[in-house]
């Protein structure tokens, strides 16, 4: 009975919604994009649009490569050469099971998502601190731990923000199995799309006048899954229907980029979508949605991210033609409240 009861329980989810304007001095939009590091999928939807502008198309095609390195020893990520070549700021964060954590002999703290019996630990290493103190006992102990005491190896996805560095990931890790990947890009034009009516000033919506931010997010999920929105009685796949009030647009442009996408690239996309309304458009709003890797050790900044019950952490911008925006941030059961 306890097992059946557990299956019926819906895991806790957190959704934070806020509204602002891109022109406001205290707008948080750039900071929140820049501190969500591990981005797996980016999608944008433009109602009343059939063809992308040259500027948007170029940004989509220039998202950038990422790399898969197999069985890479962790100690390679704390060498002075690696830090000086690729790391400008940041930390190495490891999520380790209890046995591995104890074998490393490193100092960390228990995961906050494991009840009374602690089975996972978080180890954070400030790489910039190590770069300034290569001869310190702390650095020597960490290096000894990863190279000799507990030689950890993992498969890694790697990407980094190019700032004039001549060294490449491919050449730096040439002694390991490394493969370069390009993001996958999927585009489609959705015809006769039923869209919710939104008012930028009404985040909660208004009965019979406009839909809420939460209703919009549900609708977006259905559109991204290519679900039918008409609640047909003979459908066994989906009984979802578009929230009301709604309007039908003749066509909408949907683009999805899948890979390992840097926050800097997403900032450029967001900025270009804001400029979409520099000239009059039929669309009253566009959206930009970003999903993080489910098994990422962090969500925003260095906030611990849990994976056991879904692993979702995502955000969505609704960009209005008056430069107002809605920002929706969602996380799953094992996460702190979004920032």
C-alpha cells in the first residue's frame, strides 16, 4: 500500500513567475541567463512568422561546438595548464556517492536532498584559488587525491566561451577519446496555431480577457511536443486544449537547438528577439525557452540540483512588443527555489 501510495504522489515542483521591462535598470534578465550554466535545449516561438530574419538565422547557425571526452581523469581539470588556458572563473563541483567521497579524502558537505541516511556528498573546488597557489598544501592534497588516492574518471561534455584563446579542446585533449559535436537544429512552421491571449501587465491573467503565465507555460509544453490542442473526444494521446481566451494565428515559426549551449549565446538570442519588434509586427509577443541538463550538479549559480525525481530546471521568457517581459523559472522536487 505504501508503494502504491508513493506512485500516486506527484513530485513537488516550483514555478516562479515575474514581470519586468528590458529597459529597467534593475531588470534581472541578463544575470539570470548568465548564471544558468548547463543548457541542453533552447527553443523560440514566433507567432505570425514564416521566415527567420538574417540576424536570427545567423545566431542559430553559430551556436558553437561542444565536445565529448571519454574516460577523462578528473585531475586533468585542475592542472595549471588547463586552468590558465580555459578557465576564467568558476568552480569544479563533484556530486559523489558516499563510498567515493570517503575514498577521495576531500572535504565536502552532505547533499541536502537525502533525508536521514546520507548517501551523496558535494565537493566544490575553486579553480581560480588553485591557480594562484599551485605550490600550496591544499593544491598538492587535491592533486594527490585525484591522481593517486582515488583516480576518478568520467565521461565529460565540455564547452567554453572563446575569448581569443588559440588552444582548442580537440588539440588539448588529443591523448584522450574526444569527439566534436555540433548542436542539432530543428525548425518548423506551425500552421493555424491556437495561441493564448496575453496582456503584459497581467501576469496572473484576467478571466475572459487574458491568460496567465502558468497557463502559457503549459501551452508551450504542448506546442513543443507537437500535441494537438483541440481536445478531440477520440484522442487517446492528449486531451489538452488551448487556454481561453485564445486566437488563431495563420503560422508560427518554431526553432529548437539541442546540444550544450553557452549562456553567452542565449544572451545574444534574447537580445536579437528583443530587436524583433524594432519594426512593427503582427505578433504581440515571442517566447524563448531554455532547458538545463537533467543530471547537472547545479541549476542556477552553484545551487545544488537533484536528479532523482525528474531533474528539470528551466526558464522561459515571454517578450512583448513594448519591451515588457515575463520570466518563468521552474525546478523539480530536489531543488532550491529559483533565484
